[in-house]
C-alpha cells in the first residue's frame, strides 16, 4: 500500500479527481448516503484548500482515504452533527482534529462488506493518519462513526473511547469517537 498526503492544492489533479470519484462510489453508491453532490464527485464545504487528505493506493487504484480537519476551523461534527456530543462542549483546538470521510475499501474487489475498519488496510491507513496528525502537532482525533467503531479501534490497538449520545440520522446510528495520537508520535518534529 502506497500513501499520499496533501491538500487539494498540492495533490496532483488526476489524484484529486480520483479521490472525489472514490468517495462518491463508496459513500453514495455503496453505503447509500444521501449527500448533496454532483454525480461522480463527492465533495462538500469541508473540502477546503487547507483540508488534509491521506490517500492509500495499491497500484493505480485508491483503496482508502481519510480527511483531516482542525477543530478551530469549521468541521463536520460541529457544523452538521453537534447533537452527537449530547450538549457537551464541541472541540475547538489546533491540537484536536476531526477525521471524516474515512474509508478503506478496495473497489476492484467483487464484494463490499460495508464497515471495513477491522481490515488490515484500514488499520494501516489509520496508522498513517496518526503519523500525519502527529506531524501537525495533533494530540487527539474525533470522528462521527457508527456504534461499535470504538471496540474495533481498541481491538486494533488504538487508544479510543466514545462520548456523547447515540444519535440516529437518516436511519444511521452514529456516535462521537475519540482517538488519541500516541505521545511518541505527537512529540515528533514536523518533517
């Protein structure tokens, strides 16, 4: 698996377009999310010029993506799903980032299993996400995820816990999950 990290301004145009198509195929076509986006391009207001992406590829094909947003700027949980934290204060810090649009699915495979966090590619991608976060001096990641993700994260060796309340949106159950960036990673100098 080959990892590329960058923003929409630094990623090659072809890779940026492939990322948008991959997200469309995973989140709209496969998972059935009702998103306001153009056919073949899953993009929203959080895909800003400063948003950081971690992209996993095998050969020319994307097999995983993650979007990272600092919480001292607009982010998905705060703007769209604040009720998930059940009235708790929403994160607002340069040291806490949100991970969203996380997927680790090889669309070249014939089968689609839905949640893929327990797959080796997903675990490897999340390790890369933690490295990228550490380079940006991030201490914690927060994500809006289905229930059970915390258990999968812990089983994969990540320091994770959930907060807030179970919320149902468009028939999907979601919760806020926290993932700690390991201190050994967080103390690294930015490369």
